[in-house]
C-alpha cells in the first residue's frame, strides 16, 4: 500500500477528490430517492396516449356552468399557429426555452431574487417544460414535494420529447379559463375564430392567460385582461422579437372578446366535482367513455349569494378583524352540495380552502363529544354538570372568560361553550379513563364523516384536531337528516357522449346508513338550537325558521367557525388567514355566524320549510306594519317572500274569489265602512286589522 501513499500537493488533491466522490455518491443517491416518486407519476409507456376525462357540468336545473378535463385537439400543427402568438408565449413564459435543459436556472435564480426583495411571490421561475409536467402529471397544490416532482419530470420530458413537441403539447393542453384547454379552444371561446386567424392584440391577450387563466379571463375581467395583454406586448419588445412600432397598433386597439360573460363561475365547486367524477370513473361506474355530461346539485343563485356574503363581510369588516380569507360549503341534509366557496379569488389562488385546508375547529367540534356522551345513556340535555377547574395530566383548560360558572344543565353548557365540560365528558365516556373516552369520541367522528387524521391529544375534546369545512358540514348534516350518514356529493346524473344515462345517484349509490337513534338526534338538536337562540350563535338566527348550530374559535383567534343547519340546508363557514396568523379577536359568533345568516336568509324564502328532526316548528315571525291612516296592520304573519310558490298563489286566488263574492263595500260594526278590492282592504275610519283570515276595525 506504500505505492498509494502520497504527500504534499498530491495529498491535498487526493483528499479533495475522495471527499468529492463521497459527496457525489451521496448526492446521486439523494437525487434518485427524490426522482423515483416523480417518475411513478408517469404511469407507464402510454402516458402520451392517455385521454383525460372531458366533462361538461350542468347545474341542478340543467344549465351549463363550466367544463373540466381535456378533450385532445391537436388538429392544428405548430407551423400553423401565428408566429406572433408563439413568440408572445415564449417572450412571456420562457424566453430561454430553446436553450435550457428543462429547468431555466437563470430564470429561476432571477425569480428567487425578485421574490426575496419583495418578501413575497411576485415572479415565477417555472419553465414551459415544468409547467407542462405539472399539467400532465401533477396537481396545482403548492408544496415543496410537487416542485421537486415537477423538476424531475421536466428533465424526463426533455429526454423523451423534442422542444417542438413540448411546446405543441403545452399550447394544446394548458388551461386557459372559461373551461377551455389549449390555445385552439381558447381562441374559439374568447374570439369565435380559429387560432390561425387571431390578430396580434388577440394573440397577446391569449398569451397572457397562461399565468392566471381565471384572473385574466377577458369574459370575466376585461380591464385586467387588456392590462395583461399590454405586458405581453412589452415582453415581445424586451425579448427582441418585435419593435415598439410593430406593437403600437395592438396597444392602441386592444382585443375585444365575444360576449360570453356569465353571472357566475363556480370554479372551486367544479374542481371538486371533477375529482368526484374521476373517482367514479376509476371505480368503473361510468364505463369507458371519456366525454361526459354531468348534472350536479349546484344551485347557482345560492352559489352567488354565498360568494357575495363572504366577500361583502371581508371587504367591510375583514380589516377590523385582521381576517383575509373565508370558505363555505352549503349542502342539503342528504349530502348534495348546493354551493362551495374555497376562497376569495380563484384567479389568485386555486387552493380550495373548503376541501383541502386543514384547520382546527375549536368549539364547533364539541357536538361530537356531546353525541358520544348521549350514546352512553348516562347523559341527557337536562343532566346537571359542573363547570369547575379540571386537569388531565399537566394540561388544564380554561373557559373563554377565564372563570367558572358552577352547575348547569348539559344543554346550557353547550350553549355557553364551556370548555371544561367536554373534558369531563371524555372521562365519563371512557368510564373514568380520559384517553379511552377520547378514542370513543374519535370513533364517533369517523362514523359521522370526518376522515382527516385526528391526533389524539388531551385537548382533542375542545377542538384541537384539524378538519376541513366540507367534512365538518357533512358531519353536521347527520343532525339535520335524523341521524343518517351524509356523504357529500356533486354529481346527480352522468351521461356519456351519446347522451345515454350511465349513472344516477338515487339509483346507483348505496342508501344512507342510520347512524344514531332518533332520540339521540332529537336531544342533540334541542341543545344545538339552544346554542343559536340563547348562546354564542345568536347572529345566525333566521326569522320564523328553527336553526341549530355551533360556533368555534381556536387558540390565538387563528380560526373562527360557524356550522349551522335547518330542516332544509346545512352550511359550514370558516374565517381566518392562510398563513395561520391570528385575527383581531374574531370569534365564531361574529363574522362566521353573520355570514351564515346572510347566506341562509334568502335561501329559506319562497321554499317549503322542512321540520328539524325532533324539534317543533318555529312560530311565524311577527312583522309589524303598524301605522296610522289607511292600510293593514298584520299580526303574527310571516314576511312575504320575494317570489310566491304555487301553493301561495292558489291560496291568494281563493282569497280573491272570497272578496269578489263579498262585493264591493261593506259596513263595519261600530260605524264606518271598508272597501274590499283585489289584494287590499281600506277602511275610511281607521286602520284595518287582519286577524285569523277576517277583516275588522279595532
């Protein structure tokens, strides 16, 4: 071995080479470890031939509301695309596309520096190849894992395809808003013409859609689309593809799209519904056809009302409470999702906070604990419990007011959201063992519909585990439907490309399973109605409608919830911030309960109110129209809805006929007279009072 002994400068070089070799081997092993999950996304040799689902979505009334998936259209060759459009895409999305190996190191470094200077994301560094890898194999989820997979898949694509093939796939399959995938479909949708015929101004507007298709979609926000197109024209000049003189006319005469403006674009809902359709297809329930038409449970008016309610409250009071985001899900008691809002701006962020964000529910978790307690047979709403100091190990929960209220019925403890009681109940559920009680509470949650991991900690009974808005809403639907399982769903009917019905929810889905006896649900509903009428959820009260629900507020005021239900609908509302920062003492009884009220009030007008299981219907709301002079003073009458249903119209028709039979003018007891006309009565000596269907003068 003496022959391998080196000294001096050779010793230094040898040591460096050995260390470099060791680090290189370790780096290669690390790269291989990271690459394997990415390459598994490819899924075989026929990855390029696979055709994704192409779905047209209809609302519950049969009106088209959007499209998802990719219907392959590669009929136009890359050479037939206008030169100015291709250059606009390259200048804006990836100027070094023909120079890099799939990852633009220079562009990525520049984006990182710009974002560091701005202390936020102001510039993207993904190459066209990386974007194509995401479109073909990955989701829009923002995570380090996805970015790592995206980088490796970009290298994989560069190895298997030419630059022209990559660019063509990108132009054909990128989502460009309005349910359009690819430049060919986008040109037809926005301008009513072939991509071969688009002008420079139109091409610049299309090229601007790749960054944020919903935000810059011209049929939704034409000013933003034109501003983005102006940036694309500047990019053409900066990249050296065109001169300022060549783009001058396009600047002065921006593109005008075909009028396709919709009142609503339920993108968060459609993303979730598309995933549901893909699950049905993967389960073999939709046959082999990949072009489908799906009727959903979406109620567009309710969707719009939900969006407006959240946005209005955030705009008016969000700054005061330091809250920047909100999400909601509205469904029928059987799980049919009628509306979904996953955030304030789909164009800015496609992350669905209603289905994917895991947040602590706080006290809105307590009904699961109370349900588990009632199931033991040891408790009822009238059972006396004592709010007192309690500890589990070294953990001692406090109430919101940092005080103790003493003895009270169980229903009052839930209405006041006492924190010590659920902890005591967990111990009682476990026959003296708090941990065993928590295990039974988790079992109850699983039965009711929570599927997210529920970490077993001592603070679990007061809502320390993380859940989603969708699953919380579906779990509360169990109270609204009388104790049956309520799996959330969007698709009610699915038809193939020939129009044949291949799936119907009421025919092909399993019937709901009865989870709890009616008496348990009746007791829970009694307590949850008390929360709204006498406890922390008073802002959610609806006139003439029984409402049950629960507020929730987490530590440091990071999350605020209200989950509520009637006999007709169930809705969950969350307010907070994406970065988990604290709000300004926002509770579930403030903005969330107010938003729930604002969404549900119009939703319960002009509909037949269904009774809540185990709860007597609410008394008609009193609407006083008192005044002097001529007119009615209506006592204990419900507010007249904006639109009358058929039963109301029939009733009014009967009243009209009675008035006609009575004749024109009748003398009144005590002097005076009343003129009876269609729909109104006027007395000439004072106000007229309508009581029990009779007209008289007081």
